[in-house]
C-alpha cells in the first residue's frame, strides 16, 4: 500500500541546481485516540522527512494508518470500506461503548538541506483533528479550534495537498491496476497510462477547450478571407486621391500641431512661472519661519548669554580676588622666608657670641681657679716655710757649733786665716746684706712685671684675633656684596631677557596675525589656480588639442575659444556669461577649418566641440554695423565687449545679436514685454535672461560668471604659475610656522626667566640677610675692638708702673752688679781664706762647712720662697678681682644674650606659626584657584561657545533676512510673468478651438487628427526651450507648404468607405488572432504543465529506485 504525501504540482529543485529551496509540507506525527484497533491515545511517528509509503506484514496495522489519514482528510465511511463513521470507534472486551474516536495529524513546513537533513520553518506547524461520535457525526479542529470540512480542505489544498483527483493516497491493490494500463488510450472512451498521468498532473482540463478553440479558428479564417478582398478594392479607389489630400491634410494638421505646440510652450512657461511661484512661496514661508525661529533662538540665547556673562564676570572677579590673595600670601611668605634667613643668621651669630662668651667665662674661671689654687698653695706654704726657718737656724747654729769645734781643733793652723776671714766677712757683711735686699726687690719687681706683661699679651692676642675676625667678616661682606651685585645684575639681565621675550612674543603675534590673511589669500589663489587647471583637465582636452593644432599650423584658420577672444567690464561678467551661450564655442575662419578640427577630435577620440564659422556669419555683417537706438537708453551687450581682432566682433554679434543689458528686473520686464521685438532679448546685470519668446531663465541666488575675463586672457593656466603660487604658499606657511615657533620659544624663554628671577630674588634676599648679619657681627666686633685694644695696651698707670718696675729692675740689676763687683774681691779673698781654712781642717772641716753652707742656702732659699709667695698672693688677689669683675660682666652679658636668644626663638616661633598659617592660606588659595580655574574655564568655554553660536545665529538671521527679501522680489516677478502667460494661453486656446472647428468642417481624417492631437512628442515631457524650438520649426515648415485644401472632401468620402471595410477586417482579424492566441496558449500550457509534472514523477521514481 503506497501513500505519497504531497503530489507535485511544480517540480522540486534538485540539490545540484543551486536554486534556493522552497518550503514543503510533511506529516510530522499522528495521534490516534480510540481509533479502530487502537485503544486509548496512541502516537504514530515521528515520521521521516521523506516518508512516502506504509509497508509491513499482514495485520501490522497498515490499513489503520491509511484509514486514519483518510479520516482526517475528510473521506466518507464508504471510502474507508465502512458503512458508518461510528464503526471507527474502538470496541474491545476491555474498552466498550466509547463515545468517540479521534485522529490528530501534525503538519510542519520544512526546507531540505544538502546533508539529508532539514530545517523547520518557524511558526509553520499546525494540527488538524477529526473526531467521530456514536451518532455517526464528526467534528473538525484546526490547532484545537473548532473548524469544518470546507476550511480543512481549503487549508490542505493551500499547502499543496491534492484532494481533487483522488490521487493523494493510493490504496492497497491499486498499484497493480496502474502498472497494467496501456501506454495511450485507443479511443475517446478509453484511458491509457498517458491519460492517467495527465489526469494526475491535471492537464486533461485543457482538452475540451483546445478542441473548441480549433473549430472557432477555422470559421474565422474563412470569414476574414472575404473581408480582405473588399478592403483591397476600397483601398485602390482611396489611394488615387491620397496625394492631394495628404498635402492639404498635412498642412492643416501641421498648423494644428503649431497651435498645440504654442499652447504647450505657453502652458510650460505658465507652469514654469507657477512652479517658480510655488517654490518662491515655499521659500518665503520657510525663510519666514526660519527667521522667526532664529530670532526666538537669538532672544533665548541672548538671555542665557547675559546670565552666563554675569556668572562669568562674577567668576572672573572671584578669580582676581583669589589671585590677589595668592599674591599677598606669596609676598607674605617671601617676607617670612627673608625673616627666616635673617633669624638663622642672627641666631647663628648669637650662638657664636654666647659660645665665645662661654669660652671666655671658662677661661676666666679657670684662671681664677688656678690663681686661687696658687694663692692657697702659697698661703699654706708661707707658714710652713716660716716654721722651717727657726729649725734651719737652730740646725745652722748646731752645725756651726760643730764647725767651730772642728775649727777649734784646727785653730792653731787656721787661726791666722780665721782672723783674716773674720775681718773679710766683717767687711763683706754689709755687701751681702745689700745684695739680699736688692735681690728681693728685683725678684718682686720681675714677678709683678711678668704678671702685667702676661695680662697685656692676653689682651693683645684677643685684640689681634678680633682684628682677624673683622678682616675675615669684611672679606665675607665684600664677597657676598659682590655676589649680591652679581645676582642683582643677573636679575636685571633676566628681567631684560623676559621683557625682550615678551616683546618678541608680541611682535611675533603681530607678525602671525599679519601673515594669516596672506596665507589664506595664497591658499585661496592656489585653490583657484588648481580649480582652473582641473576645469581645463576636465573639459580642456578638446580645446588644448585644437590650440596645439593652431600653434603648430597643423590646421589653419583657428582663432580659439570665443570667451578668451574678448573682454568685458567685471560689472557685466554675470550678464555676458548668462546671455552668451557660445562663449565655449571654438571660433574658426572657414568650414574647412571646422571640418579639419572635427576630424582631429575624431581621430584622437577626444570628444566633440561646437564651432563658430566666421564665413557663415557674413549675413550678420550689415545688421551689426547698423546704428541702433535701444529702449530707455540701456547698453547693448555687444557694444560692451572689447576685442583685439576686429573680425571677432562678427562672432560675438552672431552669438548675442541685439541683446541689451538692464540694470534690474523691473527695467528688463518693461523692455522685454514692451512690444519692440528687435530688443526682446534682455539680460539683467544679475543674470536674469528674457528670451524673445517671452520665457525667462537665469537669475537666482547663485548667478554664474567667469566665462569671459576683464582682459583678453591666455588660453590656459600653466603648471609654472601653479607651482609658483604653491611655492609662495609654502614660503608663507613656513614663515607662519617660524612665527608660531618663535612665539612658543619666547613664551618658554620668559617663563624660564621669570622662574630664575624668583629663585635669584630668594638668593639675593638670603645674601642680604647674611650681609646684614655679618655687618652686625662686624659692628659688634668693632665695638669690642676698643675694649680689646684697651685691654691689649697697658693703661698709663700700668705703663708707668711697668716703666717704674723696669727702672727698679734695671736699678736693682745695676746695683746688684755694682755690689757684686764691689764685693767680688772680698768674696774671692773670703773664698780663698775659706779654702785655706778648709784645707787646713781636712775633709771633716770641709764636710761640716758644706753642711753649714747648705743649711744657710736653704734658709736663704726659704726666705726667697716666702717673699715670692707673698708677691704671688698679692698679685693673684689683684688678678682675681679683675677676673671676678670680668666674669660677672660676662655672665650678665651671657644672660642678656640668652634672654635675647630666647626672645629671638620665641619671636621666630610666632613668625614660624604665622608663616605656616600663610603657607596653609597659600596652599588653600592655590587649591581654590585651581578649582575655580576649572569653573572659570568651564564658564568661559561655555560663554565663548554660546557667543560663537550667537554670532552664527545673528549671521544666519541677517542671511535669512536678505534671502527672504530676494525671494519675495523673485516671487513678485514670477507672479507678473504667470499672469502674462495665462492671458496669452487663453488667447491661443481660443484660436485653437476655432482651428479645430475648421478642421472638423473640412472633414480632416479623424485618425490623423487624433494622431496629431495624441502626438507623442506633445505628450512627452520636455522643456520650454524644446517647445519653442518646435514652434519655430513648425512655422518655417508651414511657410514652405502650398496645399490644395478642396481635395480633402472627395478623399474623405473614399476614405470613409475604406475605413468601414478596414474596420470590419480589423474586427475579424482581431477576433481570429485572439482565438489563435488562445488556442496556442492552451496547447502550450497543456504541454508545459504535463512535462513539468512528468519530470517530477520521473525524478521521484529515480529517487525511490535508488533508495530501494
């Protein structure tokens, strides 16, 4: 049992055809509910995308599947081999008396893919359900929505399911019958395989129509043959009168065409004027609305701008206040920095003074301590030494006793010497007493002199040290002063450099501002020259080739481009460029020259050119030389052109004739429509052109010009000129860049100079403070120098005392020397006698005498030490008084300096706190400035942006106002023209009606009349210029015609008969052709549709065999 799902009505595209695949319908699955053998709900599927048959052994359920499909597709119970629909309801031992049975078939559209897969079309799936009930009724559902048989059938047919020819499902047993059919039917009531296929494909519907059309075609061919003979006879009679009629009819119809073209030209002119009016009216409305919007925007923006300006000025004022605060803080901080430098130097100097004072105190205290120690030591030693003298004297007397005893033993031997010695000693005693006295005085004087001298030496060293310090400080002051002068000089130099840099910047800015317009002009010049060169390259190849032929004498008689052969005042540039259409023509002398140029262009494939041949314009020579009087005294455009070659005047006159130039549109309108046809062609200075026909062109907001120069110019722009202009532009740009670089360098230079000035000013302030500190030290030392000098130099009393001591020492030394010399002989004699005595007494006497002498020497030494210590104590007490007083003074000075140092520290701390506060204020002010600068820059930028917009809007307002006035003026002009054209059109239409009545009275062929009236050229869209050209052409043609208008009536009688015959023939022929076309179309459609279906069936069979 085979069941094809979708019988083909069109061939499916093959995989290798490369044609986009179309969606097709396939059954996705079926759901059976209590249907025949199936109890409950059973799902069959999902099916393969190429499912086309149901096969299986007997009893496998093939018939149930096919019956389920037949049931859903609307087949009756008989077609499913049943008597009633209720027999489809399942009935078994377990499931009896069920109410209904139903089948749902799920459809979906798919697109086959190359890999045997498929792609589902989104949203294409739908479900058709049919439910049978016990009462032999059934219901249809589409997507669970209640439906009916008609809707279901219509939907399935719409998806390509063939339900009309009962070929959709081939049941079991039908395949064998089909295979045994004959290839073709043997008679009209027989059916073969071909007819079976045609029935499946559906082309058998054309058989009856084809036979009917064939019979009608044969009948009409016979009828047409008779009508053709009658047409030929009438045609022969008519043709004998056709020539005369044609000439007369052609004249009348051409005259009609002339009226129609005049009507069209006037209508086009009127429409053109109306179109311009509409355009101008729309422009007026648009510009008025634009102007209104612009003014509203200006008011709104002006209000915003004023508000922003107030905010900006407020921010600017606030910025100035912050800048002032910052400068104040900066100056205050600089002052604090200067005070800091001064404090450091003063503190340093104060510390040095205190240190030196402490050193002096320490030295003085050490001296006092040493002096005290020495005095205490001397005080302690004097009693001991005093106590020692009696002991030594007792010991001396004891030893002298012993000595005397020894002497007594040797008295006899030494008596003589002793008596002599006693005498000598008696004589020497006064001398010794004097020597001891004077020696004591000398030692005391020397000790006191030494103390005084040590004091003066210490003062001298301090004085010299102070002098050296003063010298060193003076040298430092000189160095620092010189350094300060150098710094000041450097500052002045940097200030001059900064000022010079500012001046250079200002000069460069001025230079830049002067160079910018020069650079813009040079750039504009280059652009214009390049534009001219580009224009020459675009359409100058033709002109260039012709001019090269002229220069090389390859072609004689070439003058050049007409626009380059003349010159006109710049005031009339737009007028000549608008009114003279031939300014781009090439002027040649003869026709041969023009033909040679055309051949040259054709040979080089350069294009085409229009030539003005002078020998053809000689007819204008007489008219050109006539003296004319123009309306309102306006100049003739021809008279304004200057030429070098007088022959060129003829070319210009041929191109523009007696075209006159009006100062404005009102004057041009008066002259153009004033009735003087000789000066009917008028152009305004602005480029509005009135032709003799009454049409107007040109004008507008962008009139063209530049086609003729103010002087007779060269034929082209050379590359050298462009290169020179570009070179000049490069130089100007280079100068501009140099100026900009100089400006940047100058800004950088003066900023660096200002930074260096700030640093140097700080160094200068520091140097000045150091100099002030050194000067203070210098002053202090100079003040101290007097006291130190006084301390280093003995006072008058001291000098007197020193002199006195010196004299005492000198006197005492002289006296000692005198006494020594005076007692020398006695001492020598005593010494000699003593030696004799000692020698007389032997060693024992010698030793005893030595003891006695030694004890005597000790006594003398002790007395000397006592005297020395007494002098030392007296001198020490004097020194201690001075040192104590000096220490007290130094301590007071130290306390004063310490108090001053503490005050200085306290003051500096206060200054430092103030400086910190100033620094905080400075940083805060700087932060506020930075923050406010952003706000200021923002408002400034917004202000400038809005101001720029305002300027643009004001410029736009002025421009819109000017445009509005121009457009209103143009609107009035076009309104006047439109009224004039309407009046003229009304006159032409009245004449046209009269002419048509005359044509109908003369019985002109209606077809030709209709053909003339329906002339394609009349119906074609064309311009006013084309319509005016046609009017002029038709007028010339009418003048050349001389028809016989009486021949039309006779011809009309014969033509009427012929027309009747032809009309009859045309009717029969048309009917025959319609039937023939219908017959051929039916046969072709039958063949095409059959072959299409047959190919699809063949393809499907091949696919099935390949599958099997």
